[in-house]
C-alpha cells in the first residue's frame, strides 16, 4: 500500500479538524446532550467511517478495504468496552453530567495521540523483526484468557486500579474535593490545586495506555499497514463521546461483551501466530525456514469478528431483556455509593 506523505498530512489535518469542530460545536458550552443529538452525531461519525472505507476500497483495492473494515469493527468493539470503564471513572469522581463531554473528548484525543505512538513503534518493530508477530499473538491470547477469567468482576478490578492511581496522584499533587465548573486547576488561599476534573483525566490517561496495549496488537493482527491501523483507530474513537451518552444505559445489558471480545482477541492472536510461522526466521523453529501453515484471510477474519460480536450482542440483550430502567437506575445508585466510599478511602 503506497500512501504518500501528502495523503498522510491531509488525513491527519481532516481528523484533527473533526475533533476541533466537535469541541467548538458541542463541548465548549457545557451541557448534557440529548438522545437526539447523541444519536444524530453517532450516525454521522459512523457514516464518515464507512465513506472513508469506501474510498480505501476505491483507491487501494478490496484487500486493503477489507482490512480497514475488519480493523474498524474490532477497534469500535474494543472502544465500546472502554466506555464501561469511562462510566466507572465518571461515577468514581462524580463528574457532573454537563462536564462529562469535556472529559471524554480530551480523554479520546489523549488516546489517539498515545495510540499514534504505539502504532509508530509497532510499525518499526514489524519492519525490522518478523518475530514480533509471535509476541503480539501470545500477548493477545493471554489478554483473551484474562478477559474470560475476570468476566463479571471488571468493575471491581477497575475501581481497585483507579484507587491506586488516585492515591499516587494525591501524594504528588495538592488536590481539592470540590468542582469549580469545568476548570482543571484552581487557586485556593493563594495555592494552586488540582480539581477532580483533572484527576479524572489523569486516570483516563493511564487507562488509555492500557487500552492501547490491547488494541494496537489486535489491529496489527488484521493489517500491517500503518495508515489503515491509524485511520481505523481514529474513526473508531471518533463519535465515542456521543456513543457514551447514547448507549450509557445499555452498557449494563451487554453482559457477554467481555466473552465476545476475548474470543475476538484469541482469534486474532492465533491468526498472528500462524502468520509468524508462515514468515518464520527464528533458527530454533523449523531451522529458520518458513512453516507451511494455513493463513487466515481478511474476508474470513471480517466474517468471524462480525459473527462473534453479533452473537454476543444478541445473546446479551436476550439474557437481560427483562431488566427494566428501574433496575438500571438502582444499579447506578449502588455504583455511585460504592464510588463515594472508595473516594473517601482514597483520601485517608
């Protein structure tokens, strides 16, 4: 895939422009978005991602087009799982609804910047060391195992991790427990202190690093083209803020999402190991010669990923179809109480 520097620059400028537009059009003035606003702009950003995929098909062929859509769908699914973590962070810090958009947008931009760094490192490693596919594959299979092992306990694990980060930050930086609008820092008695808004962003920043460790090897298992890896990640993250408000009440109903994602990551991990064997250069494996193993095509990858996610979503909704809005509100109240208790513990 021959992508010129000009195309890279234009793509980055357009993506940056979309984030800037998002900030000035929706985030600059604090407010809680309506369902209609969230649904409309979620559809717009998904539409843009599909249109871009069509352009990739047109300009670079069906192989790269298929790789883009497989990568986009995988990253979008992982991003939905990340929304659950964002929800826990918002609850833990009791971020007012009208300010959550700002925290989310800044967090998403941070995620894209961090992923850009990981994408560059991954591309350099792949170009110089073919055996890195063994590492990526093994890591994804291990991650899939962890997801299954921790299924049903994601919230407890995430809260425990956040508490450790909060304690560390509070040891280093002077903090206040009160919000001052959407400001990140404020002066109290002549001393500059950090608000809970900035604390929430710090925690999101740390979790973004962990997200990148999962998502970048996963998409490199579907394509080795840095341009496709970057754009699939960018379009998957775009519209994530709107999606947070659109399906926030449905997140608790996706009870099998972790199982579905673990299957997707395990599948991609196996695909990476097979590719590594096919490209093998390690002397202690088959004498450094390529191993004649079947490789999984992009079309099959796309079909398996879509199939797993569709079955997972339908099964989750069937399992929780009797769950009422009252149940969701009750769970949110319990979560808020738990978060408040943890926040008090972290100040001790």
